């Protein structure tokens, strides 16, 4: 398969048992070994679409509640997410699968490793946030709500988002800024940001609070799933490397790789083939 072949995509919506709708996108193969991606929106999974397609992997990006095409879920907890993931997998008749979370999607991948280890083949964390226990975050709801509302004003459509991205990334480390110079990466990140705010700021605000401002409902030390991988750039300013190292130390089974010359976004851009290959190495084919 040529590296220039277009990646086939299928936009899907699932009606869950509790009445909510959940949006997801399938990239590449319609069957076979499966990798589920958790990021800012389902569209962000396109970071891994090309290597997944070349490896014959079915890649699925899923919108979390209140973001993209997934309906907001009142009072949800981080540990409610694995149940949604299982519903998607069961609907598609997928027995076992790998999961990967980028940035704020990291806690959701870890929640799956904790709650549904029997369904997973591997779990990956890329530039992922970890549990935060700082007094500042006890007041985070009052600070985050207006911040996210303002942010949503800058990402209402893709044209506006491109201009906003230029402004907001001026202080990013050089590897991240260099990655965003590639039109396909810039367009992908722009589209994902707009999609994350599709329903306004409420969903992303609540999602951020669950991942960074409240108890996760489990301890990293209790994640017994054995096939855990973590990748983190040492130049990451969005999620500092100290957080990545702390998460890796607390996980009982974690193969961590740190990259001195990579930032927050540049890591997944420059090492996407390695990430896909590593996560899918132990997966068996499931149709």
C-alpha cells in the first residue's frame, strides 16, 4: 500500500443503552486488529491513520461526552468512560483492542487499563497528563470555566481557528512549531480543535476537570494491566516531562520512552509509526 494512498474514513454515531449518542470515526481497515484513539476529538486520530492503514490496522477515534458528536453526560466520572468504550467495541463485534490517549486523552486510556484489562491488548500514553494534587486545582472550576469559554470563541470555525492557532502557538517549543508548519498537521489540529468545541465550551471544560482537577477514582499503582507504554517529549511545555516521569514511576508495568528533542505535538507526529507498531505488536487478529 502506497504512503500516498488516501485513508478511507467512515463517520459513525452510536445510540448507547442510556439514550445518549456517541460519535466515532473509523480510519482505514473495516476489520482486523483494532486501535482506539482518545484525544481532543475523534478527528485527532488521523495523526495515526497513515501508519495504521499501512499496517492493516483498524483505527477508531471516539468523541468523549460533550465533545464533537457525542452527547453531554451529566455527572459523569472518569471511570464511566470504559463502559462507553465497551459499547462501541461490542457494537462493532470487537473482542479485544489496544487503546492510546494523547494529552488529555491519557487518563481515559488509563481508566480502560484499570477497569477493562481483559478487553485490552495494549495501552499507550502519549504526552499524557497525570493526576494533579495541587491546591491551585481545588479552585480550578472557577478558573477553567471562563478560560475555556473564551477559548471556544477562537475555535468556532476552521478559518478562525487557523489564525488563533498561529497566535496561541508562538511560545511553543521549536519542534512543535515546526510540526505545525506542515499543512496536513496544521489542518488536522485545526479541525480537531473546532470539533472539540462543536457543542460549545461545556464538554471540554468538564472533560478537563475530570482529567486534571478531580480524583480519577483509582490509583496509578492499582493499574495491574501488564502491557503499558508511555512516550513523552522532554521539551513538552503543555504537559511537562516531570508529569510523564511521575506517571511512569507509579505504574507497576510501564515501558517509558523519553525524547530529548520533542515537544507536545511533535512527538506523535515524528514517532507515529513507532507508536502504532509497538501498540499493535501483541494484538491478535479479531474480526
